[in-house]
């Protein structure tokens, strides 16, 4: 169980609160307020150990005061007494049902006392309404942990999606997503291997596994086998063409172009295949044909920065720099982390005599490229990128 970073409710005490029962005496009210005031002083002095007995005395005088019950429960939980905290947290929630943070801490306390069913129920109920970042991440990861521990990986996915939207840069969230999706991938591989080991989908899956290991030649063989079994297998022709296109061999390059054409014939909405064919046109110097294909791709997928970059390059080669400039300015707005877009925009600014703008874009390009180079250097021993067809390396013995 991870440790939360702050007390959530300790500042919520109400000095003026009085016992709710009708027969409460003035002396009871004064005594209650005195205990609450002393608890606040101890909390300001960072002495929760001294605040707890004062709150306990106040709760005994007025068990219906949810603020006192809740604060007492929170303090007990953070002082390592989850079993003692639970009845006070439940008493508070019985009076005030909308306290999501308090219900979350109740769920954590229940998990600490091995009451997994109650803990899951309270955490699931509280999670959507929690606004505090640290607490929401804590609760979400606890829910993911419960799902993965019970082997219910699919149930963890909606929680992970919510966490990634709420805390996209949190390393614990990112790692939890990585582990869960990796486990799901392994489960799916095993299931497909048992259910249909000779299917086109199995060979397509094995191709992706070989790609991860850098075994490009074997990946190509798996894609070919998959397409032999099912010539209409979605995505397989484009994926095969992508691998063939990494080769420097002219014959394989020609086969890659033919395979992209076949992928496009199979799926006329395959804008990625259109972009690759447009690149082949550009390599042959046919920039008008390249422009037309990139424009079709952009119409199919308006958010694709690659299509806009290709159009801009074609416009530039056709001496239509104004159109190229407008496209590149739009691209850097839509994709501000595209280093090549900043570089090409800087080049056009320089040609147009916009020296300051050109300098700014080149500086951005250098920063982005430097970050990219550092990232590649950091992961060069971990990530295998099939950037070309190469001899397969034997598995380590």
C-alpha cells in the first residue's frame, strides 16, 4: 500500500459545532468546543498524536458531527490505525454521502484491514468524483492493482484511461499502463496461439513480435504467410510494405511500392499508403503527382501532419512557397513538437527574408532535435527500431 502525501480533511474542523442531541447542556457545548479547539492547536503544531484524543472526546460528546468523525478517522488512518479509523469514517459518510475524498480514505483503510470487497466498493464509488491529484492517482492505482492481482486485466483498462487523462505525466501511472497493457498483450498472444495457431492473424502477430526483436527478415516471412492465408487481412499489406521500404535494395524498394499500391487498392481510404506512394513520386521528381497524393491523404485524415509536410515540400519544389509557408505554419500549430516542420518553416522564412522568424524556428528545431537525440541515446540499448532490412542476429544463448 502506497503512502498518501497529505492529510485531506484535517483543516475542516468547525469550532462552533455543537452536540446535535436536544438534551445537550451548555456545559457539553463548551466542552465539545474546547476539545475541537485543542485539536486544531495540536494540528497546527503538527502533533496529530495529541489531536486524536481531543477529537475522540469531541466525537463521544457529539457522534452525529460528521466533520469531527471524519477528521478523527483520517488522523487515525494516517497514524497507522486503519481498523480504528473505519467506524469514524463510516459514521461521517452516513451523515454526509458526498464526501468523495473521505470515502476514498475509507476504502484504503478497508484494504489495510483485508476487507477487499468493501475497499473496492468504496474506492470505485469515490474515484470518479475525486479532484485532488495525489489522492485520485493513489486510488486509481489501488484499483488497478486489485484488478491485476485478481487476473481481471480488462477491468483495469477504464481506470488506466481515466488516470492517463487526469495525470498524463505521472510516471507511476505510465508504468502501470505499460505493465497492464504488456500483460494483456501476453494473454492475447497465448489465447491466439491456443485458439488458432495456424491462422493468418497468428502469423501477423508473430510478425510484430519479430519486429520488436529486430528480426526483420523473419517478420517479412510471417507477413507473407499471413497474406497467403488471407489476402484481405486488414493492415497486413501496408505493414509488409513498411518493412520492405526500409531496404536499400532497389528490387525490394520496387516491391515495397507495389505492395503499397496493393494496400491502397484493398483499402482506398488508406491515407498512410497514399503518403508513402507520394514519397515515391517525390523521389522520382514528380512533385505534381506527389502533391496530388498528399492532398488526397490530407483530405482523408486532416490531422495527419505527415501529409501536410509532404504537401508543403511539394509546393516548395513547385515554387509555390506561399502555399508551402501557410501549410507549415498550420503544421507547427497543430504539431508543435515536429522538429522537421520547424526546420522547413525556418528555411522558407529565410528565403522570404523573415530573418527573426527564421532564427526562432531554427532554434526550436535544434532544441527538439537535441531532445530527440538524447531520448534515442537513452533507449538505444532497449528499443530496436527496424529502420532497414538487415541480417538477423541470433538469439542470445
